[in-house]
C-alpha cells in the first residue's frame, strides 16, 4: 500500500479544530466580480487537475490601499521550499461544516499530482491580489497572494501546505478536512485553503 506524504502527515498530526466560515478573502471581496486570467490542466496518470488563476478589481484596490506606504519597487518572491510548519496548528483554522467537505482520496490525488512534478513549469507565478486554484474531483487547493509582490510557488510547496491543513483539520475520524492557513511569514502575506469544490 502506497502512503503519500499527505497520508503520513494525516496520521501523524494531533487534531486541532478552530471554527471558521470557509472562504478566502478573494471570494469574499470579489463575489461575481471574479475574473479568470487563465486556465490550464495538469495530467497525472488518468487524473486531470484543473489550474485556474483569477483576480478581481476589488481585491486589487483593497491591497493597493493597504500597502500604499511601501516603496513601489516590487519583486518576485520564491516560495519553493516551504517547510511543513508553514501551515502549522497556530496558523490554521478548520471548518466545522461537516456536510461541505472534499473526499480525502481526491485531495490525495491532487497532492500526488503536485509531488510528481507533472506540471511542465514546476511552479506557478501568482501576482499580488490574485488567487491560484487547483481542483481535482471534490478537492480544491486555493493559494491567494494577499501581498504586494508576485509569489513564485512550486508544486511541492502547494502539496506540503495542503497536507498540513488536512492533517491538522482531519486527524479525528469524521472530522472536517477543509481549512485555511494564514501566512506566518512576516512581510509575505498569503492564504492557502483546502475546500470542497
């Protein structure tokens, strides 16, 4: 039996569940104003992962006002070696809505595809104020850049973040799998969530 990193982390973590309403800031701010910038697929075996980069003007305006005091010189920040502790217990809030949960095997498949490196560019560039969504079956990983600098995030980092959230939020049988992690990195704000599609 093959046990993925996702499965190992799932078994190893101590359960903690905080209450939250599962939604990202982008979804909350944008509503129907969300604009898809591009969409593609990653094929892993017989599984097809949908990758979408989206944005909205409301989120961009809110961010520019929030960070207008910072110098205009911006750069691309690489986030390709995220340790599993980046979405630890302290930074993660878990859903308490049991009926809106992804199927664990779908999240395993999504993580496996990311770890296999089937993405030809082995990473994603997420501009400030935009959100990257990766979807397979009922499981959705959403990485939202809430800062002012572009973030280059690698496939493996996304898999590790998804693993950490699922491990933290679903260590008890019957516990919810959905959750959201808020960046613990000072000066590099982002949100990452595992949700049901």
